[in-house]
C-alpha cells in the first residue's frame, strides 16, 4: 500500500460523483490485488517447503471444505480422471499429506482423509502470512492502522451483504465474489 491519503490518490476527487468513485474503486483494486513477483515467489517457496503443487493444495482445500472424499468424488471436484486422481493421491500419500481409509458405511468405498501434516499446511501458511503482515503493520502509524481496520471492516460488511443477497438468488458471479476469502486485517 502506498502511504498517501485518498485525496492524493490518482484520479480521486471528493464529490466527483460516479467518475470519482470509479477511479477510487480502480485504485483500491490495484492496491488490494497487486502481487509482485517477489510476493508470489515467497508464497511458492512456502508451498514447496512442503513439496506441494497447486494440485495438491486444491486437494487439501477440497478435503478441508468437503471432509473425507471418495476417490471418484475427488476426481470429479478436481476435474481429472479417476486414474489421475489416484496418481495425485499416491504422491500426496507418500509425502504424508493424505491417507486412504475404508468407509465405515460401505467397506468397498475408499475415502481420502487429510493427515495431521496435510491439515497443518494451511495453518502454517496462515501463520507465515500473519508474521509478514505484522512486519508490515509495524511500519504503519496507529492512525493508518485504525483507518485500515475501518476499511477492512467495511469490506467484510459489504461481503456479508453480498453473501446474504447471493442466498436470495443473485448471479453466480456475485456469489463467487462474495464467497472469495477475505484478507485478514
């Protein structure tokens, strides 16, 4: 984030109506979504410390959201063939991220479960992200942090309103935006 007041931002003019609001929205999006190669590299290093690919992270995310999954259901969610899902799970099992267990309801069904190591991947990433943010916050004044907190709470409230509206029949695009995970403040 740049350390400048909104009035000094590019194109923002109080009372400029829709054009001013649109310019401010563009700047906010740029500030909130900017991801430098160094930022990406840091995240990828964290992933690779666990020898995880994006596919592996997708599997762990699916297991976190859905709970234990059959191989067939996992393949459907990942949009891969059953054979590909088997290969992915084999590699993840070798790395200790998941394990296969027979279903207690139907012994013919094999369910994929995250292991403790698999479950810890996201908490470790979250811890790392919080450490980085704490260092960033250390560079801000109390007034800047308070303003940021007000802004983040406004974003979370707006997201809540979108989720509520999505529950009452809004478009899929609105639902996707509303269900995207917010950044921690």
